[in-house]
């Protein structure tokens, strides 16, 4: 009976370690995310990659909080995928990755 008990204990330890591995893959605010390691951000944060890195599979970013409110300023920015947002703040609220400053050339502006 002892070998079976040992197997159960090892199985429980293994399951506990797997659960901790997933939690360890989430990082806090300001920390490096995405990239080759594929690290995600803690709950409530999102990974903002460097502008213009849309097509790089290995692009790294930083975990940031999305703003709660945005002003009424109009300074369009283009997000990855060709969507124009009226401001960088609105883009961040949508958690869209930034391609470049200025309107995109092919799609209509995003509605807010």
C-alpha cells in the first residue's frame, strides 16, 4: 500500500506545480511581457508592445493598465490591423497595439 500512497502524493505535488507554473507566467505592472517566453500580464493589465512591432512574433512589451477615461482631444493613431483611434488614450482603453501616430490609410475611424 505504501507505493500507491507515494504515487498519489507525487501526483498531487505534480498537479500543484503545474498550477504554480501558470501563475508564474503572469507578470506585474511595468514588467516585460509577451516575446519568445509568451509571458502574460496579471489580471487587470495588458501587454503593450513597442509601437510599430505589429508583425513581429517575438515582440516584447510592458504590462500596463488601460486608462479609465479619455479626454476629447483628437490626435489620431493607427493600431495594428489598420484601425484608426481618435487618440492614443482611446486606443489604450481598447487594448489595441499601436502601429504608428496618425490615421491609418485604409480603414474608417473606430467608433467610441
